[in-house]
């Protein structure tokens, strides 16, 4: 089981459903949420600003990331995350979860080594079962 995941999506219902599906599937022990890319970056900023090691928890091992969001979209989040945090969290991976049908989005996602999969919304237990078999995640399960 993965210890922690962070779900970033602007739709509150999607966030609630993701959390329910993740817990029902036994995929992760804890689920954190953010409503857009900026909130996602703020989560990591707060994580690294904790100076007392006893306050620091483990970071999420996986980020579920929507692409089309107001304030800061998924692509902008990914670029900022890579510049600021990815080198300090080399074991944290990203799964795009989106309703996009744009082939350029799929192609673009493949250009990022940190992005290990692209799942169409909604997140399902079957989708999580497939992720559990992914080479970069199967050691958790």
C-alpha cells in the first residue's frame, strides 16, 4: 500500500470520489487534496518549510494530477514542481487523471519522466488495480 497520495483537481466531487475509490481499493493509507496547481505547490512549500524534523511527515509517493484547472493548470503545476521539488523527492511520481481527448496532452505527458501513467476520469478501482501492477509502483503492493 502506498502511504500517501496527493490528488490535485478543481472539482470537489472528483476529489471526494478519488478519495473514496483510493481508500476502498486499499491503494493508499492517506489522501491529501488540492483544488488547483497552486494549492498543490503550496502543499509542498509547507512540507519543506517545516524546520523541525519531528513535524515533518513523509511526502506523498504519488500525485494524481488533473490538467484543466483554473488558477494554475496541471501543466504549470508540473513545470513548477519539477523546478522546485522533484529533485528533493525523487521517489514521488505523477499520474495524470483527466477527461481530455486531446492527443497532444497524451504526447506531452510522455515527455515527462516523472509522469508514469495517464488515466481517463473518473478514477476507478480497476484503474487503481492496473496502477498497482505498474513497474514503478508494484513494490508498494
